[in-house]
C-alpha cells in the first residue's frame, strides 16, 4: 500500500520521486500495481533498519539501508528532500550526522501537527531530544514559528510552553528558565499552556521537550483510535443507531479526516540543513503521499534560509543572552 500511493504521487506531483529501498521489493510492487519498473528512479538499499534497532549503532552498521543512503543523497544534493517512515531515532541520527544542522542550531526537533477546534497546532519536539537545554527549546520556538508562518501563511504566530499549569511560576526549575527565555525574546510568546490547549487552538505553536511531546502524540493517537472504535461499536450494536448512522455518515467521515494522522502526512525534522520528513511507523500509503506533499511544500517556501536569519536575531538578543549567562 505504501509503494502504491508513492507510485500515485509520481503521477500527481510534477517532481522527480526517487525510490530508495531493496530494488527487488520496489520492482515487485511496481509490477503488482501495473507500473513499469523501468519508468521509476530506484536507488538500491538492500539493508533494513528495524524499529527495534538502536539508532546510532544501526546507521554505522547498516550503511546500505534506505535511511543512511537517503540522508547521504540529501547531503550530496542528489535529492532535495528525504521522506522516511522508518526508525525515527535512526532518521534523526543520520540526518544530524550526515546532512548536518543549520548554522546556529544546536539540536533538531520533530514538529508534529495536531488538529484543534480552530485550525491546527504545531508541537515541537515530539521525540528527537528528550534531555534538552533551555536554549534548545527557544530555538524550537523560532523554527516552529517560522514553519507555521510560511506553511500556513499566519504572520507572527503565537507560541506556548507546555507545562502543568498556566501560571508563570508553575513547573520545574528548567521550565521556569525556558519561560524566562521566551519572555525575554522577540517571539510572540503566549506563556504556559496545559496539554488540553494543544487541541483548543489557542496557541499556534507549542514547545516542549521530546519526551513530553512524544507522550502527547501517542496519547492523542490512542484517544482518537479509541473514540472511533467506540462510536463504530455503538452504532453497529444498536439497530436504531445504525439507522441514525446513515444520516451522520458525512459528518463522521469529516471527523475521521480531522483526527487521522494520515491527513497530515509526516512530521518535519526542523533544524537539519535539508528537508527531512518523518512518517509514522504505521503509515498508510495515503499518509506517505501526504508526507511527500509536505516535503514539496516545505521545499517551495525556502524555510532553511529563513531559520538561519531568525535564529541569530532572536538568540543573540542581549536580553536572551543575559538569561543564558550564569
């Protein structure tokens, strides 16, 4: 299914799409979908990095994997963007070590789109950096703000800091320092936000450490799956509910599209010196196609150059430096 929708993307998007993976698998799937393998651009990557493999070790030992080869091609500018639904840690490690970071960036962050009551919110980091420094979170705020601005055409988007309460004095000593950093910066900082605000749409961008962000992501996925199953079971187990279900089918389909991660494709790895999109490990073919769409969209906006300039402006501000100086 993943290959099938990626093949569809070849026809849908006016861009060259390079397939990186075991050549025999790609050729077999192409034939199964009535596509001439000779019409595809294929780079053979016979080794596979499993979801259970340790990131740093796997990219050293499996140099013929799609993750390593893809990032190598991106570094050498043989490709303009790299999309992977493989081992997240391996993608982050390979991109960081091989493609490198944007000048001034200390750690990359995974930015994930969440559906809200108003539009979408962008949460960063969703798992790349579980032990960040305060400056890392400030840089995430800069990158998330710019991404939201250029992709959603929203000037000066608001930024919230994920915390256990909205009050300024809430949270750990680490969070208090981060709060002070944002308050001292020129960013449009809205203060602390609670997890429920991820879905309210009150903030465009929400910054947190990688562990908190990853937990928020997986909890939301679990709740969405449970809600969908409960509704489906309730309708299927009741005759009158089945009749009512016919009339609300359109509304339910709309609800499903809003909460389905496949609609958002993949998560940009912000901070690396190239466009890298990380897809869900359980991505459907439709999700892969939307991940490719996200990569094309980011490419067309010149985000990386914008990040370079904005980082220097925000992080070198005298008020910010004062907070960072012991």
